[in-house]
């Protein structure tokens, strides 16, 4: 009895189909951090796999049509639910920034022992003096100039309390914008951030800008100092904690830096592009 030629039995196109589908599924799962979103994605992929199996191996035309209709309805629902994420995905693909999607390390995001102290001390002093400020801290989102409405002015200097205070001095041309901090360096100042997609009447422009950038990038935080009240706030993943004390800010920053260092760099939540200006 002759042996069975496995290559003759298995359709190479089927193997490629499974490999490509598995690669796409792995990429999607590796980009998702939120548990609820993960369960939605798992359920959707299960429906897609069921539809594929029924169409290819089962002679069940009615069931196949029902499953196809269900997959189409779920696809439309997810497209509406994740419209911002899909738009951002198209932008990344269009600009060739595949490394962001694949999670390849690009820059050094680790902070030194004094990073938290410099930021906390400066924010506390600005709060006491009621000097409005926005400090964006990149914890691994690999923020780039095109992620902002205006990338501001490149600084490229060592982070220090004194430099932060000088950048937000009322008589400097950069004080109305945000300062971008990455690791132990100040990358740029006078940055104009996109505003939040959700209009919240009780928040001022600075708070909406802080919410806007953290809605789009999950490993990016923004410290806000209110010019009117001197109140300190911290925006993280589209949520704002306010008011907070300097000691509470220090505690949160240490926790967030510690968590960020345990994860690989350049892992981003794909969100929509900037559409509103910071006035």
C-alpha cells in the first residue's frame, strides 16, 4: 500500500489562508489592552471562524446565510464602535508606520530616579502660582510631530524643575502650549494638542486637550495646572483625576512609570487623528 502524499491532499491556499488569518488575529489581540474590548474581539473572530467553517466544509446553505448576515451586522456595529481606532489605523498604514503596530522598540522611555521629582516639584510650584500648564509624558506611545496639531519647538534638553518653570513663564512665547517629556528629557514645548472628541462643558481648553491626547494614546499621560484655580489634574486613557495634591501626583507618576517600564515600548492604542485646535 503506497503512502499518502500529504502535499497533494492539503490545499496550499488553505494553509496560506489559515496562516494569514492567524497572523491578523494575533496582531489584533496583541494590540488590545482593555478586557471588555478583548471579549468583543474574541466573540467577533469566533463568528468569522464559524462562518468560514460552515461555508467551506458544511453543506448548510440556510445556516451559512444566517451566519453571514450575523457577521455582517457585527462588522458594521464594530466599525461604528471603533471608528476612531479604524481611522487611526488607516493613518498609520498610509504613513508607513508599521513599527508602531508591530510594537518594535523605537525610543527610550525609561525615567531616571529624579524624573518624577522634577515633574512633581514643577507642577506643585506652578499650582501655587496659578500658572497654567500642560505637561505631556510619553510612557511608550512613541509620540511624533504628526500626532499633534502643532508640534511646537524642539527643546531636546535634560528634564529639570527649573526648565519646566521657565517654559511656562507667562512672558515666554511657549507657555500656552504643552511640554512633551520622554524619559528624562524635554523633547519639545509649545505643542498644540488635539481636543477631546467628547465635549465636556465643565472643563476648560487645557483639560480638554489633556483628555484628547490621552484618548488617542493609551501610554501617554498629561498633567494639567489650571490657570484660574491652580488645581492639579492628571489625565490618563481619556479619564481625568482632579483635584489632586502634589503628593498624590507623585504617587500616581511613580505607579505609572513603574507599570510602563514593565511593558514593551511603542504599544499604542489606535485612535482618531487631531481635529480640533487648542486655543
